C-alpha cells in the first residue's frame, strides 16, 4: 500500500531542517515568530523517525513474517548509497576531517552511539545512524510482537515514549546537562535509544491505521494540527527533539494518510510527490552542497550576503538532489535489491 499524499510531507520536513542549518543572519530569522519556528525546525528529524515507523507497518502489514536477509538488503539498498555519497561530497571542502577513525565511525553508522563524535563528517548522517537501530530491530518486533497481536504492546510503547519524554526534559534542566556543543548535549539529543520511542509510536500508529483505515475529508483538521505544531514550536519551551511532538505528528500523519480532500489532491500532484521522493537526497547532501557552494561563491564570485547565497543554494540543492536520486539512488537501489544473497544451509 502506497500512501502518495504523505510523500510530500517528507520534503516539508527536510526543507525546514535545511533552513535550520543555514546561517542565522538569513532574512527568515529576522521575521518574528517565523524565526522561532526555524530555530527549532530540527524537530523535522523527529517527524522522519515517527513517519519511518508508520511506513514500515504499512509496507509490511500483509506479510505473515519478514525475511531478515531480504529486509536488511532492501534497507541497505534504500539508504546506504546516498549516505556514502554525502560523505564523499564533503571531501571537496572538509578533507582535513577524514581520519581513519572518523571514516570508520561514519561508514559503520556508529557515530550516534558515541557522544562527542556524533557530528563526525557529514553531520546529518547522525539520524541515519539512529535509523540503523530501527531497521535492525523492526523484523524482530514485527515477527514476534506485532503479527501476534499482543494486546499489551500499545501500553509498553506508550510507557517507553512517556519515560523518554520525562527523562529528556528533566535531564536538560539538571546539573548533568552542560549546554550546547557539549557531550551532554549530544547524548540527550542524538543517542539512539532516546529516539527509539519515536519509531515505536510510529509503528503503533501504523497498526491502528491499518485496522481502522476510513478515507474521509480531513482537510480542516490537518490545517488545525499543522497550526498547532507551529504554535507549539513558538510558545512551548520544551524539548521536542526526542519525540514529544508525537502528540501532534501522529495525528497529522494519520489524518493525511486517511484524507481524501483537497490537500490530498494537492500533495499527490506529481511535482510535489517528486519533491518528496528526492527528500532523502535533499536531507543527506544539504550540508556538503552548502559548503561547496559557499566556497565557490565566496572565493570565486565574492558573494557573501546570506540572503543571496540562500536564494542560489536552494535551487542548486534541489538540482543536485534530483540528479543523485535519478543517477545514484534509484539505479543503485534497484540493482542492490536484485542481488541475491545465498543462504548457507544449516546442518
């Protein structure tokens, strides 16, 4: 089952993250309230994690059992080629950081487990490191819990989510937290186990969706929920980075997936759907592309103004992402999915 209209929302989240990583003298940060939203727009990663859990259930709900080998091969084919491409693009401007240790951490996807080294090389890759944990666990969760219809699984998941929120927000106001750019900051914001709750509540939402799918026009409710997300980012001073926004993101994902109103027609428009398709490329290469473009604009053309750089950067990022999607992501994904892995017989 493919939910076409949800694909474009990935691009919205990716673009918000792109803006949040841009220099803060950008014109968008000079607009009251809008600046508050983009300063916290890295919460888009939380949306990715929740949506990932939701989509996994939707994609595999008809299977009696997930084959581990095929699942891991397909996940590897889906994300790893561009994950590596993001690192290689960084070589053009940040080659001094390419030590054996850094390359090993990045390629193995272990960086998010090592507070202090989470931002190694292409730093958006930390979230892919977290996704590796989700992908490792999902077949076991599906085969031994979800398909058996465990009646208490929703209680366990909600308790994990609730416990993570309490711990995360208490930790930030405790003496153990030393503020931004510290090991304690990297631990509370990026450690994989503190994001597992997001994937699990996404799984739970997917299970509920498959059991209760009822197409209706939810345009009004979706707009209200999206407005609530923006207002929460502006006025509520809590840590949303570790899944707290699930209280709004899950209804948004659920209702968009059930919606048959005007928003679904808009989000299913082919150009917008395509932006959603290239959103992974947009996210994973946006920092290397920014560094390369800045080097060209600053050193060759002497263009320094952030607003001008930004207006050149976004079209360039979209073009590079579309190229990588067509020339690398799709063909490599299709090729790797066709590769057959011989299973050794057990005696």
